[in-house]
C-alpha cells in the first residue's frame, strides 16, 4: 500500500490518508466512526475476557489466564491503596477498566499500519484509522469523563458550600476571590487537558513513526520496525499506567475534605 500511496499522492498523501479518520457529519457533530467502533469493540473484548476469568475462577490450581487476571487486579489494587486515601467502591474497578481499556487501544498501534486500511479498502471504506488513542476526541472523551467524576465527588464529599469555599477562598482568602477563582479554574481545567494531550501526543507520535517506517524500502523496514515495536510496548503500557495513576490521584484529591 505504501507503493500505491507513493504513486497516488506521494509520502505526504500516504501519511495524511493513514491519519485521517472515517467520519460522518460536519462541524461539531462530526463522528469518527472508526474511533467509536474500535473503542467499543476493545471495551467489549475486555469485559468478555474478565467475565470469563471470573466465571471460570477456581480455588484449586488456577489456569494461566486466571493467574494473569489476578496479577493484574492485584497490581491495580496496589496502586489504588497507595494513591487513594478515601473510601469508594468505584475507584478500583474504574482504575482497572481505564488501564486495560487504554492499553488495548494503544496496542492497536502495534498492528501493521497497512493491514486494516487494506481490509477497509476492500470493504469500500476510503479511510480507516484503527488506534483510538491517536484520536484527540477519544482521549478528551475519557479525560472529560474523569473530570466530571472529580466534580461529582468534590461536591458529594465536601458539600456544595464546602466546594464553593474551596473554589473561592483558596489559597489567598476572601479578599482575593476573583484571583482565587481564576487560579482554581485553571487548575481544574488543566487536569483533563493534560490527561488528554499526554496520551494523544505520545500515541500519535508513535503511530506516525510506524507510518514513516512503512514508507522506507522493504529491506530496511524490519531493521527499524521490530526494535521500535519492542520499545513501543513500553510506551503503550506506560501511557495507560500514567492515565490510571493520575485518575486515582485526582479522585483522591476530590475525596479530601479540608
């Protein structure tokens, strides 16, 4: 497909084609169908796998998949106990879902860049981008969901009056209310923005490097694609871990009632 792109638009056309989502609608109401499809499929895959592990769990000699699922649950539970200082039945399941779901989205970056676009082309699809976390809409969707949870628990734990006092009176007291409010708004808005942009930036750059490698001659590609794929496994895991830990920390702060 790289050779076809060279002949029908050059390297720039090839890169643009791979980074253009399959979308419908216009303006604010534009929907990225490929991002929604792969996000839902990967989320469903995660739920089915862990449901199967729970249904087949045994106190006798566990199987390899049960061992893996238990190790993953214990790992996430340790992170929650270390970073979350409140009491909530939601945080641990949410953290596990965030970590595994984002990791699965990121893992799609390791699939050969031309494989799914070729399948999509055979099905009559002009564009098909398969890595949901390279779509800013997806990363912002997740981070804004975390932001709403932060607001919900901040008001629930501190009460409406306590939350208003924190927004208006911290850190400089009642004589600096406008400045206090400005600082708190910047602080609160920076959280979802940083979550979304960090994940998007790292995954978008990784996908772009894979696309650039695909443009190289076939005899050079294996020399670069395999080392980069091995290194990229660390990146996709680290990005899922960072998103999970920051989610835990932000929700922990929301549960603190000063």
